[in-house]
C-alpha cells in the first residue's frame, strides 16, 4: 500500500475548503489545508458574503432614516454618507469573523495549514514552497475570481470588482454596473440607497437571468422605484476614461447607440475558477473557464 504524507489535502481556505478541513480533521484524518492568501476565509469572508451583507444592512438602515414617514414618523434631515465610516464597519465585521477562520483554530482541530501556491506533480503529489507533499485524496476548493470581459477599452479604463468595492475611500457620486447578476443587483441597491446614482447595464432582457422571470421583474421594479436605472437588451461597444468620467457606449436592439457617464464602473459579469497554476492539465484533469469538466485520472 502506498504511503502518503496526508490522508486528504484541501486546496483553498474559503467556505468550502474550511468545511471539508473541519470535518476531516475532527474525524481523525491526517488533513492538510493549503491557502495562497495570507489569511483564511476566502472570497466569502473578505470580498463576498460577509462584506456585501454588512453593506446591505448599512444601506437599509440609511434608507429607513431617509424615509421615516413610511413608518409614521416625522421627516428628518439626514446628512450624506461618509463611506470611510461604512468601510471601517465592514472591516470590523470581517475581523470579528476572521478570528473563527484563523489558522490557529484549524490547527487546534488537528489539521496542518500551509500558505503558498501549490502545483500538481502527479495524481497524489504537489510542489509547495520547494517541497513535495503527497495525499491520498485531494479536494480542489480554490474558488473563483471576477471575470473581466474582453470589452474594448476596459483594460485601459480604471474599474472595480467585488474585490475593491468594499474598500473605496469615498462614496461615488455615480456608478455604472456592467452585469445584472446577484453581485451587481446587491451593489446596485446598496449604493443607490447610500446616495450614488446607479445605472445597470445588462445584455439580456432580464436581471438575475438564472431566476424566474416574474421574480426578477419584481426585484427590478422595486429597485427602479428607489432610483436605479436599468439598460436591458444592450451590447457594450466600448469603454473609455475621459478624465473626469468613465464612459460606456451601449447599443440597443434597434442599433441605437448611447453613451453613459459615471465616476465609477463596477464589473460584475461572471466569475472564473481559480485553477491557473495548479497544473491540472499535467495530471489529465480537463477544465475550462467554468471549472473542472473531466476528472480522468485522479481517483
């Protein structure tokens, strides 16, 4: 019987990877966790679920403050949002949860935690920080990153994704959001409620395209009533930085071209799996931008 350094190795210290690590280690398996970032928690903790829900709660509170009459309360003058304070609250919530996703916690459960970027040598072995490490089984839970579409001019125009939006130094006066999935719609409502003029650009005729049409339309109606502007069934022709503004040229089905201008552009047009550098092709694992497709040899 082959001898391995570990019973199970997990690549990725995000929500999925940490769940596997916790269970495997507590069941007595020799468990290795590998994370390329300096802290565990992954996208969900640092750039996704936690900061977005924190921002949503803040935006909801501010929206309620601006609309007291809906609750039978007298109108009050509400000052503008200081986004630095909002950012500080988001970071404090992340820090609180980070304590539960710390390296020390998972080591205390019996797992070994290594930081670095692994690359597969064969079906059971990887190279990591100059060492060769083996495991009987490997779990790839490396997550995903924002997908940047090949729109003309976008690579030359400053823009943000979910990785930067929670760290802005001030509230943008205006924002164009490319895409209308969950991330885009959450940020559209939140920033609109905080005081940003928000426009959402979507190539199809529906926001939240993976959801039922009637439900998506209900959400869109609610956001439109709050001030979010939607541009559906349009193609993005190009993007450019004109100095004061970022400009996005769009074309509708009637081939009419118009230009949107805003202080900030948020790109939220899908995700790409974090598989680059793992050398999966060297061990017979086929994959594309959607993720792993065929597990031909890793058994």
